[in-house]
C-alpha cells in the first residue's frame, strides 16, 4: 500500500485576506494609472453651430400651488424674449428653453410655444401619427460631443421626451449612442406639463424640425499601453494556470 501524502500546511486566513487586499489594491491603482495615460481626443471642434441663445439666461424655480408669482414672471419674461427673437432672428414661435429650465418650473411653460435644441438619442419609436424620441440638450449634445474619447465632463445628461408630429421623425438620420452624436435638431412646439400620452410626464409636442448638425461619429484613439498590459496579464494568467495544474498533478 502506498503511503498517504503528508498534509500540506495551509497559510493563516489573515495572510490570504491580506494577499487578496494587496492584489485588489494593485488592480485599482493599475486601472487608474491606465485611465490617466489614455490618449484623448480634442473636443473643441465638436460644438454645434447655429444654436440660438436661451430666452432666459438663468434657471428660475417655482412651487406649484404655493406661489404663482414666479410662474407669471417666467411667462412674462419668456413672452418678451420670444417677441424680441421674432423681430431680430426671425424665429416664428417661442423663445428657446432648456430642459433644466422646464423641469425646474414645469407650470410656467405648460401650454407654451417654445423653441428647443438638442441631440436625438437612443431609439426613435414610431407610433400612429408620429414618433417618440428622447432629445438631450446637455453639453455632451451641444458642445463637446460624446464623452467617449475625451475627459470634458460637464454634469449629467438632461433632455426632454419629444413627440415628433407626422413625418418629422423621417428626417432624423441617426440617433445618438456611445461614440456617436446623433442628429442635433431645432424643434418648435408646445410644452405639456402632464402629457396623458406619456403617462403624465413632461413632454414637448413638436410640430417643426430643423436639423442643425448631422451625426458625428468619434473614433477613440488606440490605447497602445493598455493593449500591451492586457497581453502581458493574459500570458501571466495562462502561466499561472499551467503552474497550478502541474502542482495538482504531483
């Protein structure tokens, strides 16, 4: 009969935990270092041209059913700005608003004709009589382009759910996705604070669409250092697996 193999001494649990923590720390530091060394694109040429200025240069807020004065003030300022735009710029209806302004005081814009500029993102959903689309007007849509490929971070994504009446959706070439800025469009229509066709959400019912910029596809530069690190780690992992398999055979 063969002699039983001597039992192997197992390292204390604390050393296993310390080893795992050390490996995790190295991985985190390595990821941060690689990210810092990633070559970046220059987003300075991605700004959309021809975007009209906002009718209001601030973002006033209000509380519905509490104080109607801010709501009336916003409406008066919006009407005044829209009148000036019609004279000076030739826009036929409504001053330009941002999604942030609308969300901060929906009641002030409810039922108002406005101009809205943003990037069509996600999917365009055809329905009878038109189509639904998400249109974002944040800096990634209008200024820097998709964040993939550069580090010009400017807050969060913001936008409105938009109903595109009739065949307006057919003019959209491509909605945005990672590394692709979709069509940037100028829309004119009516804001609804509680649209029954959108589950009571805030929407823009667009009746006019003008394309300011077509799709812009960004090609992130190749991160050569990351490729080298990935190859080295792959070879190390294969070698460690072969070594562990050989140890188990003994």
